[in-house]
C-alpha cells in the first residue's frame, strides 16, 4: 500500500551533544513516528529518486529528537571552538604536503596526458570512495542499533520511501516534504 506522509523531520540524539548521523525521525501530523535511514551511497538528483528504508520503533523516540533550531545553536557553539584546530591544521598541511608524495594519494601523475592512466585514476578514486562510504554506513547503522539496544527499543522495517523534494536545512527548521 502506498502512503504519503507529511510531517516534520528531526535529528536524533542520545547524548545531547552528538546527533546520530544517517537516521532521521519523521513525525507526521497525526503523531506517528517513522525512522528514515539515509542511503549509504545514493542521493537523489532532481528527477532521480532513490528509496530509503523506513522503520518504526516499539517505543517513542520523540524525547531523543532535536529540532533544527537547537541543532543550529549547538553547531554555532561548536564552531566557535574550532579556531584552535584550524591554527594547528594549516601548518601541518604544509608539512605533510612536502613530505608525503602525491602519487601515494592520487595515483601516478598523468603528465604528459595519458587517457588510460586518467581512467585508472578515476576508477581507483570511485572504488575507494564507494568502500569508504559503505564502511561509514555500516558503522553508523551499528552505532544506532547499539544505542537502541541500550534503551531496549526495537525497530522494524515498514517499507521504503523517498522525499518529494530535497531535504533542506533552513535557519528555522528541518522538514521532510
């Protein structure tokens, strides 16, 4: 059965200072809660829509949700403290740039231009990107399931879905249209 749901989208947080990435809580107008899982690799581009898994929990997760306004405030507080890290990273980048060969990171140099080397470099880049995103997806999912297990909450998959318009973060709220 196809069901269209409109509601507000929230980030989830179990520790008050860190959001759970890769999962959102959708609360529709009737108060029904859905957990939406972000895909590990695919995102929607204009007319191309990729389904995301939709779950429901045995217990309410509303108390673990955080709105967009709260998230913006926490992000601003966090970004005010990041200047020290920036002051350390810039000199370290220059040091590493001179000591680590670029061929190690990006593959063999493509000068003079060789199409085969260029294609191999691109394939290597996409394979590494795919596996890094897959590992990130797996770690986020296992962390989310571990947090739910601590709270004695179980989730069950209720289907797949996609947003009618892109997820947008504005200054006022997060919303799933």
